C-alpha cells in the first residue's frame, strides 16, 4: 500500500538526499508517495512540523530540539530518524578582506576584525538563518575565538538563507553565517569573503538531521520506509562521481523537481568539490554524542536548562536508538 508523506526542505544543498530520493525513484520503491515541500524559511519548517502540515523534514538539530520541547509552539512528539550531513556552514563578510585567509584565533583574528569594522564605521550587522540554529552557535564560537563579544559588538538579525545574497548586495547586512551553497555563491559573485566556517570552528559537527512529527508516532513501518529511502539516497550523494549530476538536478526549478540552486557554487560544496567547507553526507542513527556540544552551547546561551537537557536526552536518545538503518 502506497502512503503519502510530506517532507519539508529549504533551498539548500544539504537537502540533496531528499531531492535525489525522489529523482531516483527511491521513495516509490519503498511504497511512498513523497511530496517535497520547499519552504521559504526555517520558521515555516518548524511550524509545519508543529501543526502536522509536514510529516518529516530536514532541519538542524537546535531547532528540532527546541521544537520538540514546545518552545516555539505545541509539543510535537518530534523524533529524529537519522543524520543527513556534517559541516558546510560558512561565515561570510562583505567589504575588503584585511587578510587573504580564514581568520586565526586570538589576537590576529581580533586585529582583522577591528580593521574590517573600522572600514564599516559602525557596529556590523550579521545575519543567521534562525536563532535556534547551528549557524548561530558556529558564529558565536568563531567570534569568541577572535575575542569578539557577539552580543555587545555585533547586531544579529534573522533571514532565510536564500535572501542573504540580495541582502549582501544591497548592504543591508554586513555578513552572515549561512549554509551551502549560499556562502560560496556570495564569494563567487564577489559580494563577500570567507573568514571561517564549520571546517575551522568545529570540524565534522552534525548539521542536518531528518526528523518526523508526531503523526508517525505509531506508524513504525512508514517511519522505517522513509528512513530507508533517504539512507539509500545518502549513499548515492556521498559519491564524488555523482556530484555533477546532483548539482544539475538541484539547479532545476522547483516545478521541475530541483531547488533552483546556483550550479557552480553547488558543485563546489558537494563531495569532491573545491570549496573550503564542503558538505559531508552522513547516514546512520543520530547519537547523543552528536548533540553534546549543541546542548552545552544552548545551555550557555540560556535557551536550555537542566530539566530541558534531560528531556532532550530522553527524546532524542530514545529516538536515535529505536531507529535503525541498514
């Protein structure tokens, strides 16, 4: 029996496994009629899960965890199905680069920041894709490493990743921490330069995970089929020799099954590409060790207290343990 599922993604290269699972016929192979919902923002993804407008989604762990706790809407019985990707986020600044390399921790990085900020003539406005994001945590760690206080020395704003290219062009933001391929695209267009990212701040960190809403809490067979289809697609996306084809598919319009991504930047950040921060597609069950740093940073920011940490350990620990992948 074919089961209809709605899976939410954003216009990001690490949505590739879901796109390729449909393109390769893997969802159909597992008896699923998958509707891929391309959402405009992470808030839309979280709302879709919270109100059962989505059955599953690719999202980053901090937002999944806060959504599961009901911190931005009703409790969702959200559970993780598995890992999707590691790394890939880039920290980009517009203007003239004080140094021709990623910024080093300590005094050298602080001096580069001061030179760059002086050219702006004001406190820089930096964008992240959501407050409850790995992007904000990576940005915070980067700024701490160069002895910059994020809360005092920068102004933060939130915008969808697809809007950041225009915002950099119009100078409405001075920089961002953004997922692939948008940082690389900004660099290729000459709009910004890279000062850091996942590879330099926290190599191999968990980035995107696959989650389901409470609708599937009793339908274990459907959960298993969704997991298997995406896991098979992950194996495909891990192959560097498939990168050209994947980039071409992702560049297609949404109406044709793609995500309207820039093909050159997308190819550069896929496995085997030449970007500094490439995506590592990674399957298998989500482990609590994947989330340790996230929960630590969330607690440092005051998003999470000890009771919430224990709840997440139970929810995400049991979810990861119960979901198996072949």
